[in-house]
C-alpha cells in the first residue's frame, strides 16, 4: 500500500522517459542541490502522460516539482535518510526495481522459441541416477559425483549402460527398464534433463544435475515428432489380486458387450460416461487432450492410437492396466503456435525455476563478455593472496577475496568443491553484483525510477507528520477549520441522519427493535442496546452469526437509500424490492438541512484542512530553502 502512496505523493504515474546520454544541464537548484534536466524531464513526462486525469500547464508542473523537492530537502535536513528503517525500506524497493534489469526481459520469448523448436523432435534416452538433495552439502555433492565418475569408468571399460542402470541407478524403475525412458519431448522431463537430451549427440552420454540428483543420460535416438492425436477410450481395469491372464479372461465378456453396444451405433461418449473405469476421462466422453508420440502411455496403447483412422473404433485390446476400446477423434501435424498456445507455454515456464535459471546464466555469460571479465588462474595457486586475479571493467578482485567468499559460501566443506566449480560460481556472483551496482549508469530509466522511490519515501515520511496524519488526528484543528468554513459545506438538499433497519417479518423481533428506537433519540445508544438485548436473546436471535436484522447508522444524502429517499426526504422515487429474508424496513432519526458537526462532512473537511496545512508548510519551506530556476533551460522543455 505504501508503494502506491509514495507514487501518488509525488504525483507520478505513466511511462518512463530520460535523457539517456549526452549533455544533462542543471534546470534548477534546491537548497544548493542541482537538479539535472533528465530528472525534471522524467517527472514532467510521467505527469503529462495522456493517461493522467488532471493535466497541468508547464509552469504548474515546475511549481509542483519545486514543492516536491523542497519536502525532500526538509526530510534530508531531519536526517530521515540516515535511519535504519528508511535504509531497509529503500533497499527492499531497490531489490524489486532491479530484478527486471538483472534478467534479460526477452528470456521468456527465448524459452518459448526453444520449446517450439525442440518439440519438432523426440528423444529416446536412458539414464542412471544417483540421488542428491537440492540443498546437499559440498561433501555430499562430491560423494555423488564420485559415484557417477566410478560408473563412467565402468562404462569406458566396456560395461553396458543397461546392466549398470539395473545395478547402480537409484531410480527404482531402472531395475525393470534398465533406465530406458523411451521417447520423450519437451516439458515432459525436468528442464536440466530436457536441455541435455536435446543438446547431446545420439550415442553419447551426458552428465547433469537436476532437482533429483546427478544423472548419466545416454541419448539412444532422436526422431522427428510424429503427428498429435486426439483420442478417446473406454477402459475396464484388471484386478490386481489375480494374474493378468485370468483378469483379462474374467473381464472379456464385459468389454465385448460394450463393444457390441458401440457397433450398434450408440455414441462413444455416452458409452464411455457409464461404462469406462477411467475416472479421469469418463465424464469427458473418454477423451484425452492432444497427445504426441512421446506421451507417457503404454506402447501398445499409443500404437493403436496411431493406427486408427479418424472416426474409427478399435476392437478391444489389452495393456497392463486392463481392456481398452479406442476411437480417434482427430489428428494434426503439431500443436498450433497461436497466441493461446504461446500464453499456455509462458504460464508453464513461469512455474519452472530451473528453466528461468538457465536464461539467467546466459545473461551472466553475456555480461562477462560485455564487462570484459578476465581471470588469471595462476594467481589463485600462488602465495600472494592480495594480488588481483580477476578484473571486471576497472574493478579488481584479489585471491584473498575469492578465499573469503568460498569460506562464507561453503564453510568448512570448501575443500570438497572443485576450484573450477567455485570459480565459476564466484564469477557469476561477482558479475551480478557488478551489474547491480552499475544499473544507474547503464539504464537511465532505472536511475530515475530509483531516485523517485528514494525521494518518495522521504516525502511520505515527512509529509505524514506535517500534513496527512496531522489533518486526520488533529480533532481540535479540524473542528476549528469546519467552524471557520461552515458555508463551504452547505448542502443544496436536506440529508437524513439516523438508522436504516432491515429485519425479518417476525412480530416479536420488530416490536423489540421499535421499542429500543422509539424510546431513545441517541442512535449510538440504540445500537448498544441492540447488541446487549437483542443479539444475546436466543429467541430474537437464534444464531448470533446470522442475525435476522441489519442496521446501518449514518448520514444519508439524496440517492443513497431508496427507503430514506421516499419516507424521510419525501422524494418521488419508485420503491425497490426488499430482501426476501428481511422484508421489513424502518428508519429512525431526523432530517437536517446543514452539517451539524465536522463528522457530517469529515472527508471533505480533512481534505481541505490538509490542503491548508500543506500550503502553509510549503510557504515555510520556500522561505527556509533557496530555490534558483534556470529559466533558459526550462524554456527549452516548454511544450
């Protein structure tokens, strides 16, 4: 909430604009502090955007900007920028502002393009897994890679991938399938696995780490993606308590009878809804979404799906799960890359942190080139730890800094981390820090936006005490302001001040409410009596969480309430329908022709009182802090 208030406080909303390069002359000084043209132009363009409701003249903007900077100067003079609360809050906002600049804004487009390209092929792969927790210690990581290296040595010595997978893989399914995963396509495996599968040549083995552990991935084959099919099926599941052959024989009469019903012409979807044991598809007419040949279904099931012609119904066939009857609804070369499909892909990749991390690393690689990151690894093995071994731009990093970073990063287990891995991690951490520290130099829009938040938080804090909070909390000041400006708040039409009541058509309840309100003129006292005497009465209010009446106390202007308009303000309006559960409607109170107290027009008085306080405060600030305008430069911006 405060973030929005800060932006409102400096009258800012709209697009970014800044003088990205070249001369940036001073357009004014506030208390001796220069304001460059780019900063003022940024503020002016944001507030002069066509979406801003109330546009102002150029000179009015100059005054607004000066007032804004004067308030910031007052906050600085009070030392608000040195408080820990301010420092922490600004750091939090800066982190949010920096995030889009530290990850290439086109990464999603690149990720979508990668998916669209790779889905044209399917990969046949097998793997061996050594499990490793994502938060594993360096020692645990080293142990996992040692196991992988041992397996790689056995493979190099001639052992078969299949046999090693059955013996040593920590994927339970490898005992049966030898690690063979069949054909798969994009977004069917975790991203590091998918990426390696599409980048590794056929016949070769890649080593990778995913959220599940360390893998050896063997790419067995790669083929062009087969068409996508849209099919529906009816399934009769096999009992797991008997051998498959017996289960198939027991259920064959049932599936044969279903097949005869279909041959008789009854619609497939209707039969699936009542005859299929597949709860996922039965209520959808047996239909699955579009499937490609890499879908994780039994091979015999997919073979039938591809063998059928559109509209054809298969004879009953079996898989390990049971009997099936299938029909092909449609077939297409590949999923369309239309806007809806792209949006769905984008939603999926936004839920895939590993995929996003890949593009973050690509961004880091690009920065290393752009910022001329250079490393002299020989220094790292030398004794002089104060010697620079790495530079980014003109910034130097010593071997000791690298040592300290490794100790902080890996603790006592730093010795288990390969220097090449530690160096890569260090380079990525430092290049990100370097880019973050130089965002204002590289992106003028970030510089101005950060400055906006820097000043906006200061303004919010100082103006709260001088204007906003003071106006709402100064009851004496508000009342005095109201008394001095009563005529300003006169009404053109009478208002009703009192209570509007809706209640159930219950004679006892209606009588109890009338007794309270007929005998008391103080509406607030009436409300207290209702809470004390009616809400606690089990006969009048059987369920206190759902009372059979509704009371609204307040000030009603013409048009606020239909019943008040007709019965108390005597306006010629058509009655509306009462609530079915509360058809009885009553009003208690009085008609007044003018505000009786500041509370009757509180919002308007608070707003006006704030304006008065601000005007006086700004006048004091203008007297306190010198303002010098460079009219020649300002005139160049006048439109």
